[in-house]
C-alpha cells in the first residue's frame, strides 16, 4: 500500500540501525486504522489535503520535513537527527487507538 511505502521511505533516512529497527517494529505493530486515518477527526486542525484517507500519513511526512529543517538549523548530530526522525514518524501512531 502506498501509505506504508511513504513512511517506510522516511524511516530509511534513519542511519542508526537500532533506532531504525525500533521505528520499523512500531510501524509493523500499528493498527490498520493508523494507515488510513485522516490527520484530524474534525477537519479543523490540519490542512484540507490531510483530512482524507491516509491524511495522517501525509501529515507525518510533512512533519518529518519540518523536523529535518529544524535539525539542520540547530546542527543536530546524526544520532540526534535519527531520534528526531523516529519521534516525528511515531508521534501519532496511537491516534484513535
């Protein structure tokens, strides 16, 4: 499914193998609803394009881009970036579940 591929691609940016493995394991345990859910149940708190099927995944991909920009500006080490990417990728994994 496309939604899986989007986040797995983002997770591949993580260089530390333990952090990547943790992130991937969490994805594999995620409820099916996570992959299909809109970013917002009310439609109020996220852009229109993130409110349909798979909107939560699109929201997370956008959040990863912001985390990368912040990490670059703040001169994160690679490990700090890896942790930030993992945290961002997983920040909504239990939403609605």
